[in-house]
């Protein structure tokens, strides 16, 4: 049974309840003062607390999508490779392969022409050689005959760290939200490319081109968009591409828009931070390169690098978010450039969690749609 299975959570809850009952039942027998009784009390209390902790952890993981599998939890990734056919004729499987599909279930049916489709894909970076799974949402219009020659705008959607790409589909419901907004005429039909920014798991590379290591910024700035353009009807050029993410993904989205306006016309960071951290999950990202470290600081980039011709959206909450003051500083710094455009969503209260982001996703998709073109 998988980590996110409801059966696993149910069994964990049942086990915790049984341990609690056992504690109450056996406690009188363990009330003596000899070493066996004391050891028994300690063991049964620790077991009960561990079981309760496991229940809380499993429930939180199901709600917020931190880890997708047991292998993901223990840092033993298995779903990372893309098979390349290096046959004698020189053929390859291409930079993007569709490996599965999911239909978006709505009340009026589940046909792609009506509701669109989510495709699971494997993507290989031609220049960075980074391989990653992703999910691609194709709107209903993509499958309708009258739009067969039309190109569509696209937005890259990034999770936080560690995050799971499927949580963008199932928990944050990006495809369903995009479909609903397009039906109401509040955004244009768009392709969504959903993935983790954790491109060298379990390491958190913070979308940095690590010296001598994973070139994750280059993958997101160049390889990813080229792979998608080679497989789907997506327009080329910055005017056709946006990028959005939450938490770590939000930092990455803003950084990609700031550093690569030739690729992304708009970038939105939900509950983003603005400077790459250095900790046990990241390792040494910069190898003593001060210029690279400064460049990974978005406030420094805005103040010291040429102002990019792009649009940014930042979100925070006056109560519940730790990035509120930093967000106001970034807004002021961007406004001072008189070239880069910035918008914001500031909630009265909201935490660093899925519930808050679900409130921000509809206006974010509407905002990013308004800054992209399908021409």
C-alpha cells in the first residue's frame, strides 16, 4: 500500500486506537515499581505516542502532498529516468514522452473535447541532461477541430520543496481551476506544465545552476520550454510563456521571470521567499562564487541588474505569513525600476499552506493569462 493510500492512514489510526486501549487495560498490571513494570510503562507510552505521531504525519501528508511514496519519503527516488533509444539509426525517443493520461472529471462528462486532459510525461533536457516527470494539462480547445491549427499560451507550474507534481493536479487543482475560469471567460485556454523544482532529488537545488552540479535554472529557462514546444502546439517566444509556483516554486518562478524575460513574460510567486537558503537540504549551491550567490538574491538582482521587461506577481498575508515585510520591500524595489511590472495579492490572514494557495490560484491564473498571447 502506498504512502498516500487511505488504507494506510486507516490502519495507522486503528493501530493507535488499539495501543491506547492496551495502555488503559494493562496500566494496572504495570503499576509496580520493579524494572519490568517501569520498562513496560515506558514502552507502551512510547509506542502509543509514536502511533499518534504517525497518524498525524500521514494525515498531513495526504492534505499537503509533501511526499508521494515511501521511496520519496526516504529519499529513494525511482521515477526519474527517461529511456532514450540510441539505436544504430540514430533515432531517439525525443525530449518529451507521454507515458499516461488522466481525464478531468466534471458533471457534464470526461471527454477531452469537453474537459481537457492531463497527460503524464517524461522530459529530458537536451543541454542539461536533466530528466524529470511532469504533468501537462491540455484545455478542451486543444482537442476541438476548429482549433487544430491554433497555438496556445503555456504556464509552467512548480510545487514547493519537496512537493509532489501530482498534488498540483489533485490537491491544488490547477487544471480544474483553469477549466472553470476559461468557461466563465475569465482567462484564455492555456496549457499548464506542472512539475517539481526538485530536479536532482532529494537535493533542493533552489533552481540554481550549481557549479559542477545540476543546471536546474538552465533546464527551466531553456530545455523545458523547448521540449514542450517540440511536442505540443505552444507558441514560441516570451509572450507565450508564464511561470507560477508556491513556496520554493514561487521563488523559482520569480527568479526565472527576472533572470530570463526572453523566456517568461510573467512570473507569479505564491508565498515565495526571495533569497536562496543554504542548509542541509541544499548543500553548497554556490561553491564560493559570490556573484552567483548575489544573483540568487532577488532583491539584489532587482537593485543591481538591468531591469527585466517582465511582469511579476507576489502574494502574502498580513497575518500568518513570514514573508510579508520582505514582500513589501520587493514591491518597492521593483516599482523603482520603472520597467518591470509588479502586482500583488495581500490577504488579511493566511498561512503557508494549500488552503491559502487555493484561494490565490484563481486570481493568479487570471492574472497570468492576461499577460500572455496565443499569436
